[in-house]
C-alpha cells in the first residue's frame, strides 16, 4: 500500500513538473491538462480507498435460516436503526432489523421472517470504523451450529429515551465479557 502511494506521488510530481515547465508552450491547454490529470488522480485515490476499506464491508449472510413468527412478541427490544445516507447506507449495514430479549438475539428481515440465535452464541460485539449521521456502526458476530459465522452490521438506536442498545451491551457483557471487544463510552458511541 505504501509503495503504491509513493509511486503515485512520484508520477504526479513528475507530470505536474513537466506540465509547469512547458506551460508557455502549452498555453491554454495547460489548465485543461492540469485539471484532467487531477481528476484522474482523484479517481485512482477514490477507487483505492473504496477497494481497500469499503468493498465487502456489508456482510453477505446466506446461511441464515428464517422462520415465520407464530405470534407477535411484545417483549422484544429493538437495538438497530436505519440511518439516512441517500441510499448508500444499504451498502454498509445489514438488511435485517435486530432485536433481543432475555435469552435470544433476533434478526427480522423485510418479509417479517425471524431468525433466532442464543445470546450465548454471540462471539463478538464491536464498534466498526464507519460512522453514518453521527451514529457509529457496530457489528455482532454469531457462531452457528454448523460452525459458520454470521455477521450483522448495524447502527445502534441509543438515545436519551431509548436505552435498548445499552441493555443489550450490558447483557452480552454479563453473559461473556470476552466477546465484548469495544468498551462502552457515551461520548464515542
């Protein structure tokens, strides 16, 4: 990665220097070439950042078994929300709405089908590096019975009036403190 940045910087410096030294010969074409080269450089940088940090951020959980809920559970506490980022949020967070109760973690998809996991099966809860509308994205990793790991990435719904995410965090911490990889801090949630 460092090599690519150094090579790209050297090529950029050489081209800008060559354009500047030949500015009087190029005339009005100088500004056009300078603008064109900067657009090409910006495209390479954006593509590099996207491939390195954002591509594959949203997990693809094809191994989830959903079932139709028999009754509506009023005891479920919702811990996720959908931040708005002009439709781009769909590329970063899981499609499911996430809930929990005293013993289970639930993922409810768009068709209102529910996947149920034991809270004890959660192997990691941690904060990611991405933030949308001042809401840090979190991830929950769950080990299934077949040995495959499922990852849910979501924006928490913690507010002054809704403490469900903090309750979930504390519940997981009491069940197995080693799976909590990020320390809770009100100022950095």
